[in-house]
C-alpha cells in the first residue's frame, strides 16, 4: 500500500468512519452537519484549485515581492530554490504580469518581436484557462504584438492594431519565459534585457503609456505551494469576493455558502468549522495524491516517463470549457496541485515528461544515487533540461545549490557518442559535479524533463528517454 493510500485511509476513518445504513440513522444532527461540511469542503478544494493556485502566486507578489496587480514580477537571474512556485523552470528568465481589469479597465500586454530574444508563454484568466499563447508559438508568430485583455462583458469596439483577448474574469496573469541562447552570464543578462521590453498598461493610457513596473523577486522566498489547511479556503474566499460567478459554476454558490464562503460577506468560520475545514483540506490532499500517483501512464515503451497532463482537462480548457457535456473538474484540480500554467496549444513551444520512480518502479529517494542517460540528438531546437522537485510540495528542493541540469548548463560533460549522463543524489559522483543535481536525503523527489522547441522524433517516438537508474552510493 502506498503512503498516500495509507494517509487517505486513516483520514477517512478518523474524520468520517465506516457508516452503515443503520448507523447513519442514529447520527445526530451535529454529526450529519459536520459530514455535510466535510464533503462540500473537499469538493471545494478540488474545484477551486486553479484559482487558489493563481491567488497564492499573486499574494506572494504582493506580500513578499512588494508588487501590485498590473505590474510584472520577474526574476533578474536564473531562479534558484527561493522560487517556490509549483514545478518552475530554473533554466529560463520568468516574468509574470498580473492583471486586474476591475478598476483599470482593459489592459494592454505588449510582447516584443523575436529579434534579440524569444518570449514563450500564455495569457490566462483567474482560473488559469488560456486566453492565448504569445511569441513565436503564439498569435503574433514572433512578430510581437499588443494583446488586449478585456474586462467581463466588455462591449466597446476593439481599436485597430490589438489582439483582443476576451475574459470572463477580472484577474489573471501571463506566464512568460525569456529563452536563453546559452547558460552563460552574458546570455542570461541579454535574456533579462530583452524581457524588460515587455509592457503592461491600461488601454485608457495607450496614447501615452506609463512606464511598466517590474518587481524583482530573485532574492525573496516566493512561496505559492498549496497549503492544505484553513489558508486554502481563505484564498478561495478572496477569489469569490472579486470574480463574477460563471454559468458553469453556479452549483458551487450554495455549496460554498454552506462552508462559510459567500460573495459580499466576510469569511469568518467559528472554531469548530475551522477544524472541519482543516480536516477536509487534508483529506482532499490525500485523495489528490492517490490520483496523482495513478495519472502516470508511460509515454514510451521502454520507460516510465509520462506526460504530466490530463487530456480531458487540456481539451476542455483550450476550448474555454465550451462543450456543455464536459467539465473535467477532477482533472483540473489535480493538474494545479503540481503545476501552474495551461498552454493554449500544448507541444508547439514546449513539451514535458515526468517521472516519480526509477527503472525498478521504486519511488525516487533523496538519500540514494541515480543516473539518467539522455540519448544523443535530443529532439529540440532550443534546449532540454531535467529538473528535480520536492515530491511533497512539487516545489524546488529548498536550500539546494542547483535544481537541474540541461543542454545549456555551463560545463555539462558529454560522452563520446554525444549522449549525456545526469546524476541525482545527495553527493556528486567523483569528477561529475557539472552533471550532478543534489537531492535532500530526508525526502523523496520527482523529475520533470523539458523539451523546448520540441521536434518530430519526440512525438513519433523514434527518440526515447530511458528510465532513471539506481547507482552505487558515492
């Protein structure tokens, strides 16, 4: 039995207990009310995950990085472990324009042309539904463009020269990556300088746009990992208070009201309800962990690497949930427990594979040593990378000197056949420090393999990534 299943079983027995028909008839009104709140709170966690995920990133910007909505938080160097978002990429320069059209009105996001650099990314609404991709893999096709993020129910004509992005929500953000030409300090600096050509300003000031404010988060612990306790519901309440109810979510109005979240009213649960909500959040976490372990279906016939994506959610979100017969809330909730960002067109700008286990099917253990051999001719026209994350939080492992290695890592050693060995473990193998990623001996980890500018051999599987293998301790 897996750890997640044991936790889930214990939580169920502790908070709900086995209930027969006869036993249910003897439950007190208080017991029944508690069970009702627990069940609804668990569903609220799963349903609200993408919005809470985004709100936590916004709160980190406001509270830790000292920024505000309609500004851009960015990392002025390659991010280290202090970037505690979910499975971030430590090999690009990140920028996150957070927008709020409620008071400012439609917002303009200007993406520069792909001349001295490349921007790869997506603009998303408050539920991380993609409005559109930007950059060479997006609408502007690398020519640059002015993306106009519209307020809910916007009715005025869109001025000429703008790429209109209608949104049903006031809030949202863009996940933008400035791609490096190499991992050298000079190319990192160039990627930062290119990224700061991005602009964000209200359409109402387009005739004389104010300077865009860039908020540097490089030296702060920017923590938006998911808290499975009362803080989750406090975050969800913030979203409910500002965003309009969408037609697809009307069922949740009464369900949230029953756990104390109601538009226009303060969220102030009593001590008993706080205990129930905390217990429900933990149970939801255990349930999602079981689903997470079960989602990894091998992509190749030779290894355990899998696409970390749910096809039903991707299809629905990329279509704006337009299919009236499909609303994959469970898949959506699972996706945002370990990641942030939904591309409009997956696989055009980047693709991903993930694994939790070694070749023998054992969980990756931070106290042990491993090797991954990346075959020659990796199918990318930009770069590839392998990044390690804390299995418990899906963030970068704290207090580590580096989080991954890739084709652009300075000093990376290649073998005579052009393949590359990447090592994971608490200590570097002798002479292999430049190819080594440190792990935490007291925890488990997972590895995400990124393909930037993926090419045909990845998709037709004529190039295959083998399993991570245990090696002797060093």
